[in-house]
């Protein structure tokens, strides 16, 4: 398998009937499709409806048409490129048409440009160039400051290097802003362009809250630090960690893209390749505009989506109560409890997570759901995520350790067309963090679709174990009132599993993972999944008992 990140840790019903009703009353769009490149090549005219239900989910003519536009591989950064020759950040994690994004760049190179690439499929090339800045003068920006009271690194003293106006030329989507010096050194800045008026079936939610929490640019993140302890002297979490992190700094991994290319992009490429009716937001978008989910049918959460605000969780809870389906492709969702505050450069530019409620200045002065403990489950928040995701966080595998996913309910719709049977083991599927069902059976109608042993010797397990193993559980449940469906893979590299296998790899599981993904997207895209596929508890069949 390819390498992957292994860090620890609508209200509008869209039934099948409504899809076909839409096809009857909607106008069709015309796509020009080029066929071949020989002298006998010709152009055919194909008419397709604006929306249609296909084998992989609800399709959009607009997404299909976008990905027929000329693509490019120029977005890629060549191996061996210096990750620090040019670096930068933007004053937004998400933007919409009519706004401008300020870009801050540091480099010793004489000149540079910024290129904005919309990430997708584009005939397999992966992106389309949307915008290119004028040539900028390189500036070696001053060192970033450290607020030693909370170990927050911020580059707010940097000067603006470029301004990118978000015009109608920018389709909604996930973007990588590529910073390129005159000597061809380069790095990325991730950005989501979102459409507040979108009513797309699927909304993919990117994870800057998670990525920034792991970002150690300048020496500090929520999980690591340098220098002496501050506030307390604990060994876990490390006492010199940051309690507040700033978006006003570059990312220190992924050539500035953090883990976008491993934990997010493979699913983006798949959905756009299949022409699915998809749009994009970030977790900060949902936290700031909680009503946005009312206009969609499915929320798609990506790998390692661990950090959630109270406003974000409440928005999802409300949407699930009104029929929104939720897909958690990654394990460890909603483990960390964070909140947002402004920085000198703008709103929602600082993320707070003390990971110790006693340290948090809001402790005893604000509602418990705003006080940041180590996890959402601990006091004073005391809000377990199990009712929203179906599983609980159970531990993590050591880096570069992968274990098989074991099928336990092959009769489920989720395995349709795969040929898998009970006991089938898909090799090298589960890695990093994993989730597990709880014996009490919450939610009451929980279906366990895969029950995969994780050797305790290969990682760290939380809670009970059975004969030297914990378990990663893939689950599905439906809301008995709203009929909303929820899926949790129990595996933190599901999106990464969509990448292609290495040449010559004998036991590639990717075709099965893609097929299961498409089954979920197809059923969930038709509206509240419980209307067509109500879940039925099968916890009693899980073995060993209680595992």
C-alpha cells in the first residue's frame, strides 16, 4: 500500500422518488465531449440531466462538466524540493466569491508567484489552474512570535505578499495555493472555496481544526512543545504543549498542505471523477454557519476528524434530527474539544484546547460545553460522541502498522456487489486510530459491519481487551424518528485507502474499499437512509462477547 499519515490519534429529504421527479421537470444541459485524437476524431453532443442517480451516487452535470475542463499536473511538487525555501499562510481557511484572501510569504528567493489550483479529477491530472498572481518580490519575513503564556506561535508581524480576489472564476472546491520561487522551489497553502447558496447532495468537510492542532511550525502544537513546562508539570499531555494555536502561520508538513493529500484528497478525487453532486466546506465553516447543513443531504467527514467545537457538534446534532445522513470515514471523530477566537489578523484565527479543564480560564465561568478538557467525554463537558458517531475511540496502531478489516455482516447493503462473505479479511486496511463499539449497545439499533482484531502488541489500546486484542468496528445506525443514517468506518485511514496500491502489490484491497464507499454514497445520497435501509442491531452476534 502507499504510505499514509499514521499520527496517533437536510432538512431537505432527497428520496429516490424526488430524484426522478427532478429529472422529469428539470431542463437538460449539453456537454461537448471530445472523442479520440486521430484525423477521424469528431465531437459528439451528449445530453444529460442536471442531476441523476447513478451506481455510485447522485451525479451532477456541473461537476462532470468541470472535470472535463483541461487539467494539469503542474500542481505537484517534485520530490526533494526544500520544504522551507518558501513558506506561507493565508488569512482564511475558507472563502467565497466576492471576498479577497491575503497571502503572507517568506522566502530568500528574489521573486515568486502564487498559483491557485482547484483539486479534483480532471482526466486523472488532479487539478485545474484557476489563477496566477503577478510576480512578487521575495521577502525574508521576521521570526514568528511565541506567546509563552500559552505557547502560541503566530506570524502576525509578517507583511502581506499577495492578494487573491475570489471571483466567479473560482468554482467551489478544495484548493492548493502553490507558492513558486524563480528557482522553482515551492510549497502549498490549503484553502476551501465554499458556496453559501449550494444545495448539493454531498458536502465534504475539510479539517483545518485538526490540521492546525497537529501543526508544530515554530515548535508548538496541542501535542508537542519545546522548552520548559508551562501552567502544569504533567507528562501527558506534555506540559510544554500549546494551549492555543494560531492559523497565522504556515503548516510544517506536507510541503505546507498538512495532511490534505493523504487524509482528504483521495476521496475528493474519487467523488469528482464519478461526477457526484458535491460541494465543500470546512469545520470552521460549520462552526460559524451552523445552518449550512440544512441545505444538504449528506455530511462527509474525512480521516482523523478529531477536533470539534460545541457549535459544530450542535449543528450536526440538529441536522441529524432533521434527516441529514452523516459519514465518518475516519476514526477518532469528536475526540478533542476545541473552541475558536479571533487573532490580530481576523476572526476564528486562533484555536483553543487546554486539554485540562482546570487550566482553562473558562472553567467555572462558562457553560461546561465550552470548557476544553482532554476529550469531549470528560467533565465539565461530559458529552460523549457515541450518540452521533456510533463508536468510541479505542486506541491507535504504531506507525506503519496495518491490519486487515474483517467482514462480519456480508448480507448488508454496504457490501453489495463486492462478493465478500462473513470472515473475509481485507489486508492492510486499518491503521492509526481506531474505534470500537460499546457493550451497552448505544445506539440501540447499531449494526456492526466489520469487527477487526487489533493486536495490543502493535499499538496502544484504551479500555478492555480480549485475548491480547482490541477491535476496530465499522458500524451503521439509523435514527428511528428522522431516519437519518450514520456510518463510522472505525478506521482512521479509510480515505488514504482509496489511493492506488504500489505496483506489484499482490493483495490490493482498494477495489473493495471503493465499492463500499460508493454503496454508502449511493444510499445516503437518496435522503434519510433509514427509509430504505433501516438498521437492525446485531451486537449479540459479535464475538468474543462484549468485544
